[in-house]
C-alpha cells in the first residue's frame, strides 16, 4: 500500500495485529483521519490517521492498547493497524457503534429524558453508566479532558458509549500523552487544568457533574440563569460569571428550565448536595489545593429511589455581587455525525516500551 496515500483506503488490505483484513467503506472523517468499516466484521471499525501525524500518534495508541479500561462501552483502541508490506503504523481497530441507533448525550437528555417521557430511575441509570466509565478511565491512570457531548452516545436501550477516545489524556509507566482540546460548555474556569494527570482529572470531575446535571434536568446547563445578577453570552461566560441558580439569591433558572420547587421535588436531597459541591463557588473554583467536586464514584446512583446518607455539605458560599441582567441564548444540539471534527493534535515523538508478548508481537516491524 502506498505510504503517502491518505484519500481513501477502501478495498485495501491491512494487518490488524496478526490478522489480514480488507478495509470497507469510509463512515466518517475529521481533522486527524478517517474511520472505516472492516469487510466481514460488522462489530469492528478502523481509524486511520492522516499520514503527517501517524508517527506521533503511534506511541499514544500503543499506550492506550496496553492500558485499556476494560469496559466494552468505551470504544477504546484495541489493536494496531499496519500496512501489509513494510508494517508502517496506520491507526487502530475498535468496536463499532452506529450513530443511526444512537443520540448524542445532550440531544438524548433533551428528548428521551424529558421529565414527561421518562422515569427518575431511568435518568439515574444513564447518569450512573457515564460515571462508571469515567471512574474506570481514571482508575486505569488516564483522564478525559475533551468531554464533548457528541462523543457520548446513548442508544435506544439506554446504553451509554464513549467514542473518539484517542483525544484523552493517557499515561503509561514511561510517560504521559497530553492533549490540549477541551469543550468550554463542560469545563471549569481553569479549563482542561493543564498537562498533568491530576489537574485534568479535577477538571473531569466538574465536566462529569455538568453532564449528570443535564441528564437529570432535561439538558439544561447548571449555569443557565436569569435574574438581576445573571449575565448572558456563551457557556464559558455562564460558567465564569453566573452562579448556580438553585442556590444563590439574585440568580434564577431560565424560564424553560425546571424551577426551584420542581428541582427540590424531583432531585433527591443527596444529589442536590453533590450538585452544591460541584457548582457552588467553592466547587467551581479551585482554591489552593482544596477540591470538593465529587469523585466519579459519587455520581454512581442507585437505579431505584432509596436515598443513601448524603455526603458532607460543602462550605456556605458568599453572597454574590450585583451584576447586570442579560438574556440567555438557547443551545439546541445540531444533528451531525459523532465521528466528525476530531481535533488535530501532534504528540511529541518518543519511543515507548511495551510489555513482552510470549505468543505474538502485534507491534513487530514498527519502530515507533
């Protein structure tokens, strides 16, 4: 296969670990490469990187394959993909999930999880599945960073999937593979948090809290607010300038969102406490090394309504200063393929050691 070719690999033969496969139709493309089906393998897909970033991506993909969180619903790199001739690294294989039977998390929250068409335990179950995946990624030594709702797919049975995982912050025993991408709608004031794994995980805890809130609250953002102190703008402005409207005077939920009475009635007390820990000023802003944002495990909710003992209450927030009122824009999700618009990120080129495989070396012939 010509090493420089990048337009279309359909019909080409490649090595997927020790197996020879034929590349099927292209199903999506973005800034970093394209995703293809595999002929005769309906449950698998391939991501092939653009030629100019393959060698910088190869060590990170290798670290991801060696450090798989182990959940089938996380569409993680599974096997390296190489050319059949000289063994040049091309990309990786992964489980395939069709967007035709799935919706992005925000769209699903606004439609399938609307309060008049879903039950509380259904909303709790989906939020818990997302939290379980984040917990597994953190326990494996990684972090997410880019927590875009389009990269969270929810199917018609309520199963939750994470896709486009090669943009995550990955660590192995030798080095860390950072990324710079983050999605402002879900990011705390410190953004992604930096390049070290602990900072990105702290940001992940805030991002996860926003996702859980939206899944339980019909897609409304925790900082969408109106009232004498509320500001307008984009979601980054909301997070930086507004205060949690279900706690602070001078801020109220926007008219379309569930009001304070409905919030108190529908959201169990222990969850209200977690939202306070995440979204009051003491949770939103990291002061020194203090962090009270809930861990992923604290968002894993019972699928029925019995309420556990609530966690300790966060510090009481100060009264907010007066601010000018402004209108809040709407945020209707747009229909697009979840395989689109990967961010182009060049990792630093570096050698990476691997564990010995007594049976077969899937990286044999690749010197990245």
